[in-house]
């Protein structure tokens, strides 16, 4: 799977084009799963609705974390990673 991030390029209100980058999900997952935060913390990538795309516990990939965890639900509702 590929994740594409792109943004319109504007100057003085005029559109000049689009810039973007593609990320290979399997490569991101391999790199991110090596990163530990403190003793038990980890990184995860979720969709806007809370579905896990990258998670160190493979069984969580494809699951909607917002339906399982209140703090994820709050993040999804606020559209902000800070609760």
C-alpha cells in the first residue's frame, strides 16, 4: 500500500501546481516498528477515522482504534493528536 501526501502550491493567491510524495507503507512500518518511546511506547499511523495502518501489533492493522479506545476517539473527533 502507498500513502500519498500532496499540497497545492500557491503564490499571491494564484495556483501554480501540486507537490507530493509517496510513502510505501511496508517500508514505513518496518522503520517505525523499530522505534520505541520510553519503556513501552510505540508509534502507530491511523487514518482520519481511526483505522490502524501501521501498528506494532499486527492484529491491530485494519482495526478501528477509535471504536476500541476512548483517547483515540477523542483525537479523531478533535482532529488533533493532543488530548
